C-alpha cells in the first residue's frame, strides 16, 4: 500500500462517519464515562468522547504507535501523510538512478 492508498482509505472512513456517531459502550465504559461526566461536568457528554478521541490520537502520535501501524500497512508515516509525499520523494531518492558500468569516476 502507499500514501495514495492511505489518503483514499481516510477519505472513505471520514465519509462513513455522520455528524451524529452512534456508539455502543459496555458496562465498564459507561461507568467511566459517568464518572468523568460528574467530575468534569461538560455541557454535553459527547464532549467527553470527542476529548477521548483527541487524547488517544495524540498519545499514539507521541509514542510512535501511529507511525508504526502506518508504516506496517501503508509504508509511510504520519509526517509523510501530512506533507503529501514520502521521505524518498522529499529527498529526491524516489527515482532510480541510471547506473552505467563504464562511469566509475564518482564511485568510491
């Protein structure tokens, strides 16, 4: 897979999420959400879920977990996704260099 495949998959997943996102939660998650709701007193409990997604995303970026999974599946990193090009494309190593066997002047 590639950077283009990642972009297509993100766009597809983004389209699957409506403005209203139905979420089923288990008993433990419901209990934790209730505790956070009482302690933090948000205007809307949905705000806690939004914060949780932001925190999970940031922690996976900070720990390198996101890059690990992206590299495993798409052969790119989050920074490469943000820039729209791979590291090899940025450094100019993306295109194979022509190798003439007779041209050994610059090889060490």
